[in-house]
């Protein structure tokens, strides 16, 4: 029976256009999901849209749209981004989904209310509309939100609260004992430091007269459920918690939640506390990725350095986008993007690296088909020699530990080794000088290209398919075959070189 693997992204907040950071997160999750499927695991990959809150209501009003129409419009853009990036998610959850999401919110609220873990009180605090969250003074820098660079509003109102403080000692012990594994380690320590800063209870509602766009509190329409309480529940609502479906029984607990570092508190502290209170099993791990910067600066409209992911994908293709943001840095670090850096890496690694190798090998093979004859590739040959076994073993270790940039580095090292071999033996001269040696060498090189195409499949799925189709006239989705005949088809450049210093 296959192992199950349930991976989630955070939900894209739909107050604005899909941004580079969320596109990066989608790609990171997709690589892990695709890798697990290739291993034979039973995978469920979830992403979606966070559609409630004051910020979305205000954005809809500014756009002259009804909030639901605004949500429908922007959620379609997120789905379109996932489509053009070749994201293989199994479901797209929307928090406005009254059939899938609302029943779970209402059920969890009822469980916590009955236990006495939700209560009502008057509260005054600092509220950042950008984060849709109350802030403590410790979370501010020079009195401003460090992510939105604005002073929070002072709000005084009567809200419902979740007894977060009741569960903090338990959450602390869970994190200390790695019962929820947090990657990287410094984020686990950051979460523990938050707990030690004496966090209070969590406001889990807002008055509907202040935030009219939200899910009504069960039994009290004067309040709407706080977005950062109900949105977290998507991870169980999407797989049918309220109905206790077969999917929920099969896939929960989540194997990993992939999130940005700005929402660590809600996922590493609040989410486990809610699950403990509701008697639901905890997720196994949380992966915390960095931010995308531009020339070392945070991307913002005011600095005029915001780039749409659609612009990059339109110019270079989805696989080039995926490669840059996966190879440029660890997912746990910030990754810097400039058009100049992107062009340079594209030309060096894709056009001049992988693309050049595949083109050289297959062009020479195609030119000398009469010499090659009925050459076949045995699947055993792909993984049989010691070098490939070593590469596969290292690759698997990197993939299991979410060190995606290291896995790509390993593949590109092998690409370079094959390029050097072509130069060393002067492959292009062998058909006329030594046909037996040519057949031997070109056969090894084609097998190596097939091996590379298999390894890049989670990362560059479209490119992988193109390579397989040129060599075998079909896509390859598994290695459950004995042998295949080589039949080199039409060869096109995988990654045409781009002109440097040309604006997107």
C-alpha cells in the first residue's frame, strides 16, 4: 500500500494580484508533490485563496465591485497562475465556499465554545489591517508593522477570544520535542521565543459593523469570525473534516504545511493550539520559506520594483521561472531577483547548460541514425552504474530534506560532466573515425540525458516531457518498463538564449 503525503501551501490573500512570493511557494510545494508521486506515494496537494477580511472588503469597494464578485475575479487569477506554472494541486480551496469550508468553521467553533475555550470580552489593541492581525509592541519596529511599514490602528471593541494561553505550555513542549518538525531550526526557536514572550489569548472575531465581509459567528450575527482563525481551518475543511470523509481519514494529519516566515506565529503556535483544543491530530511538519527581494530590497509598489510572475512566465516560460527561484537560493533563505540576474542564470544554466547538452547529444544522434540502428535503452542501465546510483542516493536525501537547490545543483553538476565528456572525446568526429566507439559513447550519453530528464521531472516537468518525447515519442511518467527503442524526433531548442539587459 503506498504511503500517503499531504502537502499544503498557505492561502493567497486575494486583495491584490498574485505576486512572486506566492508563485515561488506554489512551485516549491509542487516539486515536493511531484517527487512523492514519482516515488509512488498517494499525494494530496492543496492550495487556495483566502477571501475574507476588512482589507478585501476595502479593495472590492475601491474596485467598484461586490466583495463576492471581487473574490471570484481574483481567485480565478490565482488559479490561472497555478495553471501557467504547471502546478499539480489536487484541490483549490476557497474560504467563501459555503459547502466545503463553512461547515468546518462552524463545527470547530461549536466544539471550542462548548469546551469554554471561546469567550467574549471587551478589548483594546493595535491592529494592522495589512496583516489582518492584532500586534503587540514587541512585534513592531519603530512603532510600525515590519511587513507593511505602517503604524497599526488602535481598536477598542467587544470580540470573542480563544483561550490560546491555556494551550501554550503544551504547544511549547510539542515544538521542543519536535513533534511538529519546523524547518529551518531557527524558525522553531523563533516560535518558542514568541511563546516565552507571554502571548495572551487570541481574538477570534470582529464586530460585523467593523468587518462586514466574513463568516458569521454561529449564534451571533453581530460578529464575524476572524480571518486568521477561520482561514487556518482550510487545511482540514478541504479534505472534508466536517463530514468526516474518507479523504480526511486518509490524508490527515498533513505531512507538511509550506508557509512564509511572516505567518509563522499563526501556523506554529495558534494552529496547533486550536487542533489540541478540538482533539485533532497535529501536522507533522511546517516548512518556512523566505521572501523574494529585488536587488536586496523588499518588493513594493512605492519602490517601483514589483514584477508580476505572469510577465516572467510569458517571456521565459514556466520552467525557466521554476528553475530560477528553485536554484538561486535555499527555500529557507530570501531569494534575490533582478532581471539581469534572471537573464544571466537563464543563459548560463538553461540555454548554455541543460539545453545545450540535450541539443548536442540528440542532434549528433539524429545525424547518425543509420549508424545507431535499433538502439534500445534498458531501464536497468539508467540506474545500474555506480555513478548514477550515487547521484540518485544523494538526490533522494536532498529531496527528502527539502534541500531543493542542492538537488538541482547535483543534476547540473552531472550536466557539466557530460558536456566535458563530449569535448574530451570529440564526439562529433567519432562517426567517421571510429563507429564502434561512437555507438558506445552516444548510447551512454543518450542514457545520461534520459536520466537527467527523469531527475528534473519534479522541477521542470514540461522540459522533462519534451526530452522524453524527442527520444521515445512519448512522455515518461514512471520507470516501470524494461526497455524502450530510441527514435529521435524533431529537435528544437529547449531554452533559446535571451538578449542580455533587455527589459521584460
